[in-house]
C-alpha cells in the first residue's frame, strides 16, 4: 500500500491537506558502480578497490492537495512549495516512519488554480533526488563497553560508517571482524591522548590535543558491512568490533537499501 503521508523536516504535509496517492521508485533497488581502470595491452577494464559507490536515486511523489475553499487551496499550495523548497530536506514516509532519507525536490508540478471556480483540490507531482539512495533509522544505535572481547554490531541491510570513541588508552588496535571472526579491517593508533574520537565517514581522528590523524600508524578507516554478517533477516550473526586496550563505544544509524 502506498504511504498516505509525507513528512518533510519533521513537518507533516497532511497538515496542509496533502495526501500522497502514489510513490514511483520508492521500493526500487539501487544501482552500484565500481571504480575501474583500463589495463595496458588488454581489452576492457578491471575493478579496482573494494568498496562500491551507490548511484543516486530519483523517486516521484504523486498526490492531491485538498482544502475547504479556493483561497485556502492557494495559500496551502504556496506553503507546500515553501516547505519542500529546493534545498536538501529530510523526508519520511509514514509507511516507514522509523526511517528517513535526504533528498531535494528537482521538479514540482501543479496545474493552475482558477479562483473563479469552486476548486477544492489540485493534483501535485514532486520529483525527489536522493544523492544517497539509502534510508536510515531515525534512532541512533549505540554499542558500548567494547573491549578486547569482540562485540556484535547490529546493522540494517546496507553498509554504514560510524563514529568510535576509545577511552582509557591512546595506543590501541581497533579491529573489525566478520561473524566468523575473520579480520576485515583494523586501525592502529599510537601515542594519542585519550579519549580518542574516530569518525569513519569524515575520516578524522581527534584527541585531547585536537587533530590526531598522524597517530594512525597502520590500517585505515572502514565501514560496517552487513555482508560480513549472516542471516541478518533471520537469526543474525553480526560482524564485531574489539579494541586491544582501553574501552570503546561506537554510534551509527542503521541503513537500508
């Protein structure tokens, strides 16, 4: 069933009398691109790197704006245009009210309203451009008290990049493993001042003295990937995180494709 309400930056558009009738492309899959390079002396290209790039996504929202008078219809249409704007907004559909995504309206269409006629509704079509095709939990997942014993990282069905804080030590190895205990990525921090804050998305490391990216002596920034788990929609076995010294915590929002 198509969602009947659209929320933009925490504002419910049904407040203006807007009812969503159809969303084209909302349940579509995504397109993945891989970095490739040509191989001298050979035909074709080869995939380089390990991480794919998720292509952008477009969805179209079809709905009707309703009002009890022509004057209110005109006023509400003006506000609807202002609410969705042209800048990036946070959108939520009520059929997945725990999920949200970032998008901008690239096309807004509504036929003219004729004030001299008794017109109490107008059809509206909005095209939304999602630079990141993933949708995210509105709630943040926090995994705390991570030590040298591997701790599970519950995920959605799409990779995410998290923040990690390590307290109690400025020299440690942060290790990310799959559900079988096989190391998939690690970071070695040497000589930082605890606490150490790592942002995997922004690729920054800070400590009490500020920028501490030079304390990364081995490894690299990484993402949490549900492909490193098992049976994530049944009885899941998750990838894990551990730290050789001190205590770590990590925060992220589960992502879905």
